[in-house]
C-alpha cells in the first residue's frame, strides 16, 4: 500500500512540475513575442516630418510598434549617439554611412528620405550668381551632406570648392543666425531653416532639388536590422501612412504640431516649403557611388564601398 501511495505522489509531482515548466515556457514565449522599442535620431529638417506625423497621428501605435524620437541639432551629435549604441537608427545621409563603415561601425542605409538643402545668400549681399561667391564666406558643416551639396552647387556654377571660404558651423540654428546677422555671405541650410532665411530677406541661389540630387537617407545599426525585423517593418508601414497624410492634408492643419513636437521655430509659419514626399524606397546605386567618390577624392575614406555593403533594402522592396 505504501509503495502505491509513493508511486502516486511521484506521478502527481511530475504532473505539477511539468505544468510549471510549460507555464514558464509559455510566459517566455509570450515575452519574446513582444515587439521591442525603436529609437530614432531626428534632425531639425523636413526629413524628420514624416516621423513626427506618424508619432502624433498614432500610425506607429496602429502598427503595434513603439518608436522613440530623439532630436539632435548637429550631425556630429547624432552620429556619436548612433555609434555609441544610444540609437537604433537616425535621419542621416549617404556620406555618414560611408564614414561609419570606414570607422568600423556596423550600420546600413535602409531607405531614402526626402531632404532639401539650399544655398541662401545674405540679404545684404548683391550676389546674383554662383561665380560672384568667389572669395566669400559660406557657412557649412564640414564633411557632411551640407558640404557635399555646397561643392555640387559650386561646380554647377563654375567654381571649385577652393574658390570660396568655407566657415564651419555645425549647429544648424547657429548657421542660420550667422547668415541673418550678416556674418557670412551665404550658408547652405536644410529645410525648414532655408525657408526661414528666405522669408527674412535671404536669396535662394541654388539647391539640391534644382540639381536633382538627394543624398538624405535613414540609417540603422546592423544589430537593429537583424534583431528588430518586425519592428522595422511596422515602422515603415507607419512611415508610408504619414507620407499619404502629408500628400493630402493642408499644411495649416499640422504646422502647429511641427512647431510643438518637432522643435521648428514659430517663424516657419507661412515660410516652410515641403519637398514632394515619396513612400520609402532604396537609394539609387549611382547616387551612393557619387557620394563615395566625393569622399575618396577628399581622402576622407580609403576603401571603395560597394552599394550592397552600404544599403540593405529588405524593408522597402
């Protein structure tokens, strides 16, 4: 009789322990099924607007993803945060991606963004052509998309990069202030800062839009791309919803939102010029290669990075 009782107790314990193990496994599976947060660095430019709209209109939430948006004032600060692991991704540019690869940081371009970069002349200058900028001070951020676009504009207008005096001002708001206070003859600015400068009397001389170039991209760490596949898919679906919203909605219906959440100054009202936003696509190979060539010509990178090494288009195919 005692043997039977012991046997029954052992069986009961086996069932209980098995149930506990299954319960723990189910709990672990449930936990592993939860989507992780995505943290993205934004700059004070029009590339960031679709993300602000997706956040505030609830498109990320609709797709079941939590996206944390972190604002930055300079490309240097943004890149430092990305490389130190404080960001999963960032509004960036093709040059920054090549720099990251050169420095041994494992990141990839996942799509184009819709940036716009403009060369604006000081309101007190009488300059009406690129050639008249020869020997003048032009405010830029060094070794960035801003300098790349500036060089392209100079070449299109018949000058070399050495024909102008580049004044390095990384902080975008400070660069705008230097232009408006007459401390530089011209500055290359992203939108919306360029539109503010024009509204305040500055003169638009040329832009990336007029040149037909767009080196602005979204960059993510390879770790995020590989470990947050579902999250990034949801993020891009929300991003494309925001693009649809921007294509249909009058700006006056969301301009206050951009000022409040995007850190845009009040002066963008009535001045902001938006690009023609497009749903997320991969950058063209020729555009990426041109940026790499520019960096090599300036001896800023040593290796020729092929397109496939810099771009992962899995989320926008």
